[in-house]
């Protein structure tokens, strides 16, 4: 179900079976090549993450390889809501057959994760899909299904989540367009021909 179009981000929601919590999706055509957009999501340092992730207070990486990342995020929530944190595993799939990059994320556990500052939330599933478009642009689609746990009423969680795609994707684009933003090398090499062709037009 389409909700709104705000700052170039189209937001949708759908019912989740046996749950009062909705699933949300955001779609945005970004003015940056796929390798730079992906770099922000996958390779961001702490300083960059703090800039583009709303309410982020802490970010730590526990494990990192070319196609997998296990990390920790903690969020400062407005009073009287308890702070939330997540331990997340992200997996990268460069899907050349369908001309896209897919990043799947969900909650996991890790022995190095600190104690929660409030409530350990659950990221049931989240998926970013990046597709190269002409003119050095990237079509970005993000799905998120999360349960913040604790005592929050479902209507409040749904109201907060409805604004998440616009905030996150518009901030992601700003970071990707920074002149000093490097390319994600693995993705740049995979889409080299398309990136150079689209930038030339």
C-alpha cells in the first residue's frame, strides 16, 4: 500500500501475518553511481554512519569479509522510550544476472556484543537492492521488518517506521554524493562498463 512521496522517496507498507507491526518499503532514484551508494551502506566508517543513520549513538564492526559483515548499532531514543540496540549480520550478493546488488540484513548474536543500554531489538529482515540506472544514477529499494521489543504500542512503532525510509534514503544519497566518497571496489569492478557508460551520457 502506497503511503507517501517525500523528498523523492516513495514509501509503502504492508500487513505482516500474525503481527500488529507493519513492514515498510522505500524506493528512491539516487543521483550517484551504484558503487558509491553501496560504499556508504557497506563500508561506512563510524563518523559517516553517525551522519547518515538517524539517532545512531554507537557503531562497531565485529566481523568483516568481502561479502559479510557482523556489526553492532545502538540508538538514542527520545524520553521516555528506552534506548535500543541491534546485533546484525549483513550479506552482500552481487547479482549480475539480474543487474543488481542485494544486501540482506537480520539480527544475530555475537560474543563481543556489549550489554544492551536499554532493549535489544530484533531486525526480522531488511533488504537493500541497488540497480544501476542511466546518467550515473542508482535505483535503491529498501524493505524493513523490525520489532523494537519492549513495551512500545504497535501504533507508535508503525508511525515511527513510516518515516524511516525517507530519513534513511535521503541521508544515504547525501553521503553518496559527497565529492570525497570512494567507490566500493568490488562493486565498481562488477559494474565498471555500465558505470562508465552511464556517466558518459
